[in-house]
C-alpha cells in the first residue's frame, strides 16, 4: 500500500522576527517496515543556512537559520 502524506506547520508571530534558529523533525524513516519513496521539505522564508543530520535515535533532523525578517514561518 502506498500513502501520500502532506503536512504543513505554520508559526504566526505577534511581532517581526529578525533572526531564528529552528529544527524540524518531519522526514519519515526508511526502514525494514516501511520504504520512503519520496520526500521534500519547503521552508518559507528561505533559510540562510540548512543542515540535515541523523540523531542518536535514527531520526532525520533539519536545522535551519533564517536571517530574513519575517512574521510567519512555514
């Protein structure tokens, strides 16, 4: 069985944010019980810097730095 999943996380801030460091843990695992066919991550506003790494538990972490002033992070 193949599932197509779409997820959106959105943060609306009361004031203007000029700099942020964020972490997303949204990528499904590719393992013996499930096969990941496709994955994409779209971040708005565009990050200045990103880094994807696997943590101790085998989860994919996406670290991002946003230097653009914003009132919303998606």
